[in-house]
C-alpha cells in the first residue's frame, strides 16, 4: 500500500512539474498586442488572460501543496470554457498563446478536481 501511495506522490509531483514547465513556457510569450482590448463573443481577452493567470499563479505559488479553493476552481473552469470557445476563432499567430493558456488552465482544474491537492 505504501508503494501505491509513493507512486501517487511521484505522479502528482510529475503532473505539478509539468504544469509548472508549461506555465513557464507560456509566460515567456508576450500577450498578443493586436488583441489588447479586443473581445470575441463578448469575452474580453485581456480579462480572461489576467483572470486565468491569477488562478494559475495562486495554484503554483501556494505555501502548501498545490491548491485552489472552490471559488477559484470555478473561475478557472469558466476561463477554460471561454478559451475553448474562443481559441478556434483566433488567427493562427495568436492562437498558440491562448491555446497554451487553456491547456495550463485545464490541467490545473483537473488536478484540483481529482483531489491531488490534498
């Protein structure tokens, strides 16, 4: 049983490290200037970006195990839904930024929903 627990911890840390790495890559890209102040389907791209970023940095920067409270999980889940709807409508040169943001957001939400943050 201890071995399964250890494997779970390794898997959790591996998933966390993967999220950290993808977030680091995302943060190396600037927000697409051409999209500043733009809305798609009534969604402000800057607001989605900053809201998701706030939730993700809270998740990554906590002083204890990676965690988001229920409210932030809901907010980040809403960002995922918006990004899933919006990304296909973006020009290819801007899509990678928002696709990566969506992917990181999805991974954080999934991580929290599975209870791996306990």
